[in-house]
């Protein structure tokens, strides 16, 4: 199994009580709540944690892109990736991912990834996402055209990486007289592309297509949903006439390991609750701007939310549903193995720091994961 | 007089059309909420005019052709529609997004139109005065912010829409995003052509409009060549709903004056 140590880089010094007075920690949370002195320390510590993951033997370290939010301090994840390249030697660096529809010229994304791939001599994994609903509010990008822009930007980037330039690109949203990348990517034909997703069937059908076979990472979902999305991908691949490989299926999950279940829950329970209740808190209108998903997907989402009811996530609920793996090495390993039996997935994207989890506990979690869990996941 | 509900086809696009009354033609262009019901305002106008209230492509039960992807597209479509129906000497009334549409139509071709009533139109931007963000508001907040008098909001919030109504609301919302999300509620190329709208215009604005702030009324009045402005007291974003009698008396007087 491939193991990725993934980081969101939350702004942990956030005054949670003050933040709770606002609609959301996304888009509208007043940025006077950000303290640059504390924030600069956060960057330093979060980067240290990712660098440490190489020492512990992870295959990849991962970052991602979010805008105008305390949830994550990486509006430009490639800047962090660039710093990580300088401080690591072997580990792959996964940017999971860049939000393609939010930019007005996707060539810049193709260029930056190509630069990173050269700087790292081929250690880059390129994640492509659409950005979450809130980012259509914060960027002003029209969500109605999100899917079209994503697909067009994707096609443009892949062509820019693989076809001899210069050539012209004629899209409905992006129209360019000259596409001619300098530098070209280091890897041939291009950096691996991974697709993090919350599981829309449209995305599964697209990612699993034989022309792409992109690894599909399911993020922040209950174990049942993760299994369902993995198997949707598998079934879709079979319809296309092939069997999905283990490393086409990924699972991104908050993980915390301690000596015992009790201790793990005591140390990480509150932190994982802050991830879901404080940092991820968004209204329906923010998550689902019109057109961001198909009308049917949106209706299903409304029905699902109605079924779940409101209310706050609890550590217990998150653990019971398998949304987070928190416990002894045995418990965490069992959760991973259960999923492996159900879906045969082969990429684990472990979020080993989440919410307000401290540096000390993050470090202990990483050490214990590497010592007690990782060896059992080596194929 | 109940409205007659018909379907017309223009360039292969099915458009649902509510119509009532006899007399000179009034074409009402609805806003973001579509045409959930036949309003007392329409009813009163239909006593003197032939009132046509189409559901725009992408709204209600009209078709949603993908090639209509912007307000200019929709305006060009309406020029086709007006020709197709042989409408002439039309009094155009628009509310909010429909007011924006009315202006987009008239800057392109005003030959078949004789007057314009703008009820809190979108379409232009007063720099430094953002519109209310009804895309980020929750459902209750969005309804409440439409009105000054909250009893209107209370009545709407007390209703439970059925599945078919929910589907229409969702469809309308998608189309509204397609047309107006970015730039938010305006076309940067519209304001500079408003002088082309050489027909008498009446601009009506609620003094408590939480979506299009009344500062916008002044810019419309300055840019339209023949416009008069009425600010309605105790009124939000839907003057023809919230202050129907007051608005009707202004509209009737204006239309009669614009009749020759």
C-alpha cells in the first residue's frame, strides 16, 4: 500500500468561540482573526511535520489548495511544495490538488507543476480538483460552468504537458493562441494525476475512463460511503472492460494512533471534532452553489442532509462511522484492513494532524503510526 | 380574470407564457424567482392591457437550451420572441434580473417597444456599493431580505413547497447563477449603452431594498435618456408585490402618458 502523509495546514490559534459567531470559517470569517506572528509559526511547524514524514518512511507527503479560510493556510500549495522539495530527497510530493476551474488561464497550473517536477527531478504527483463550493463564493468563479471549466482545463494541461508546442487551444472557456510550455515536465509522459473527490458519480465515470485511469481519492466520508465509492469506481472500470488496480483507489482519512483506544480518544477526540465542527463548518449555500453539481446530485445531497439531521459531529460518531480512525495500533490497522478487504484500495492518505491537534501529539501520532501500523501495510 | 397559460415555441425553445387581458401589450419580464403565481399586480394591469408574462428559458417549465448562456443571449432570444409573436408598441416591465434583461433588449433593438418600467433592476454596478449576496444567504434569510414588511416573508415561509415546486426553484436558481453569478448581477458592457434606450422610462425602487441598494436608482436615472424615478416607501426588492397599489397607480399614470 502507498502511504501519503497529508496536511491541511489549519490555522490552529483560531479563536473558535469568536469564529463560531460568524456564518462560517470560510469566505466571510474576518481576517483580523489571523495573527501573522502565530501564523508564520504555524507554517514552520506544519512544514516540519511533512518533512519528518519522509524520515518515517512515507511514500509521499501531501498538501492541498483552499482559499480564504482558517481551515487551511495554503491558497497556493505549490509554494509549500517548492519548500518541501528543498527539504526532502526521496519522498514524492503530492499536491492534492490544484483547483482547475478557479483560474482564468490553466496554463499557469501546467507551468507550475512542470517547474516543480523539474525542481524535484520527477517527484511530483499532480492532483486536480474543482475546488469546494465555498471557493466559488470566494473566487467569484461561476459554479454553473465548474464542470465544463474543469474538463477543459484538464485537457489543456495534459495537452500542454504532452504535445509538441507551440499549438493553439480552442476551448469554450479558455482560448489560447500559443501553448508552448517551458519547462516541459520532468516525468514522461507527465506527472501522475490523482483525483481527490467527495464521490460524485460523474467524477468516478470520468476518472476511471481507460484513457485516464486516474487514482481516485475519497475524502472525509464514512467507511460505508468510501467503500461504496471505491466499488462504484471498480464497477465502472469493469464496464469499461478492465479491472481497477489497487493504486487507483485511495482513501483520505484523519488517523490518530496511541497506546490504547482510550488514550487515543482522549488525546485526539476533541481535535477531530474541531476539524468537522469548527474548521469545516459551512452552510448548504456555501457548499452547494447552484450548478456546482448536477441538479440530481444536489437533490440527493439535500435528501442525505435531511436524513442526517443537523447537529454536531462527535468523536464517537466519527470513529463509529469510520470517518476517522482513532485508537490503538490494532484498532487503526483493523479499520484499514477492513476497507482493504471490502475494496482492495491501495493508497492511504493519512491526515495525521487535524483540527487543533498540537505539534507534540502530531509528532507522537506520526511516530506511532510509522512504528506500529506502517510495517503491516507494506505489501 | 384568470391568466391563460400557453406554450409557445421560438427557435425550437418551448416557452411557457401566462397571458391575460386586452389592449396595448405589456410584456413583463420576471426576476430570479420566476413566476410562481399570477400576481394581483398582473391582474390589475390586465384590466386595461394585454399582459404577457413569459417564463424565461431556463426558468419554470420553459426549456433550458444550453446555448443561452448569458444575459445578452437571453436578450437576443427575446428579440426573436417578440418578432415571432408579432408584438408591436410593447410596454416593457422588468423586475430585478428581468429589468436587467429589459435593458439588454432595448440597447440592442427598441423598434418594437414604446416604454420601459424598471422595478429595482439589476444589470449595472455602482462601484463601492455591493449588492446583497442572495447566493450566500440561507433560505429564510433570502426570503426575509426580499421584503421590507416581514409579514410578506412570514406568509411565504409558512408554505411548504411540493416536489414539483422544489424542482422549479432549483432550476431557477441554477439559471440565475448561470446568468448572474459573475460579474455579480451586472454586465460591464451595459451601462455605457443605456443612452440607446430612447423610450420613456419609469424607474421604481423600494427605499428598503436589501438586494439592489437604492443608490442604484440614481445611476439608472442618470443614464437613461428619458427617465423619471419613484422611490416607494416601506418597500423592498419586489415593489409590485409589496406595494402593489402604489406601484400600480404610478405605472398606470406612466403608461397612459407614454401611450401616444
